[in-house]
């Protein structure tokens, strides 16, 4: 019995040694390492590319007029003060002018001359009927009567016109901003008596360079920032001649300026479109590299990175316009790596994710 037990122990030890030997002698599986760089790819996009520029502008009323008298004379009444709200047609000042006295004399003289000419015509017509005067004398009397009637009407018109000028009225409704008229002052057609700002909103006036001006259109949107407020506006005027500042003058109407507390004469920052293209092919700026000044991208073709030279256009912070070099179905490599070169083997992020999923499934099945 002792001998049989001894043999059993020896068999067990031998079996263990065989198992251990087989484990160490088993050929190791060769794991092939992946050396291809992993890239993300995408198609070119169709989008708008817009560049903005900034400027400093001056807030001003949308409508502002300087009120000028149309005749000279002594101011006899002033009916407004700074800050008053006036209505269109409201009488602001009254003027007395010696010129009116002269015009009244002219009207009276013209009327006397007209009456005398009419009396002479009546006598000439009566004499002509008896044959006492010639046809030429009749026509001369008729011409004199007509001429004096016209002179009288003209004198009357001038008197009425100048009389109307004795009252200077507000040309628009709004607020009186300045006042330069007092009773007994001398009014002059060359000097304003006040300025009035209209009640129909505010605008911002600013200057731009020629390059920017070429891309502006009436109705373009601008954004104005001041005192923590941001307002929208639209271009209403784009200058075509250089001003004394060396820039092209522009104006934009603002929305809600009064509610935001914007005051006339204050400064504000605005941004507006300086250049733009609509619905163009574009790729991310991060995908574009340059070689000797020529832009290029890599595209995925049959598992390889293929270099594509580009003709580009406008760009912004994120995208650049592609005019030539790509098609709508080009697989543009969006990630950069120093391992990528023309003809390099690459794998996509999707391929890596698929391989990882397959490996996980295989591991679970074992």
C-alpha cells in the first residue's frame, strides 16, 4: 500500500510539471501595434462669411434744423425758450421791417397807375369808336392798362409774401435745443434764431475708410454700444465723397435710443459689416496649412492623406472660403498632426471606434 501511494504522488507531480511546461512553451500571440495617425474628417460647408469692423460715432437727432428768418428787421416778440416742445407751424418770433412800409407804398402807387391806365383805355376805346384815334393808339392804351395791372398784382404778391415773413414759424415738431433771439434784436436771414431737433428718433454719424465704404449698402444693420446698452440700427446714408476727416461720412438710424438714455452729441462705439460673402464653400481655418504662401488641406482618399492646394477667399475667425481645390464631397481631414503628409496612411476616428467595439465583443465572447 505504501508503494502504491508513492506512485500516485509521483503521477500527480508529473502531471503538474507537464501542465507547467505546456504553459511556458505555448507560443505567444503577436500583437500588431497600430502606427497610423487617427484623424477626424468632414465635408466642406456652405455658409456665409462675414467680417466686422468698429468705429466711433456721434449720437445726434434723426432730424435737426436751424431756423432762419427770411427777412431782416427788429424782433418784436419771442414765443419760445430752450427745451420747449414746439409744433410744426407754431410762431416762434415776430419781426417788424421797414421794408414792408416801402412795399405798401409800392402797392398804392401801382394801384393808382393801374386805375389811371384803365381810365385812359376807356377814353381811348370811346374815341376809337368815333374814329378820332387810330388802331395803334388803342393798342398802346390796352398794353399800358395790361402792364399796370401786372405791376399791381406783382406788388401785392410781394407785400403778402414779405408780410408772411414777419412771422417765423417752426418748420418741424420737436424740441428747441438752442435760442439766439431776444426782443429788440435785429433778425437777419444769415443768422439762425434757434435749432430744433425732431421727435422722430436719433441716429449715429460716423466715418469709414474707402475699403469699408465699398461694401456698405443702405439698410445694412449696425450694432451700437454705449453705457452698457447695445442697440440695433440700419444705415440710412453712405457718403460717396471723402470728407475733411479723410473718411466717408455715414449715418445710421437707431432703435430705442431715447429709452436707453442716449444723448445728442455723445460718442458711442459701433460695429458694422466691412466685407461678406453669402452661401460659399468653406472649411475650418484649423484644417488649412500653408506651403510657400499657398494654402492647402489634406483629404482622405482610399485610406491615405492626399494634399490639395486651394484657392481661397474671405475668412473669419473660424472658416475660410474655398474658391478652387475641393468639391462638395471632399473628405477634408480636420485634425492636424506632424505625422500626416501627402500619401500617409491614416485611420479615421470612426474606424478606431469600430475596432475598439469589435475587440470588446471578441473579448466578451471568449
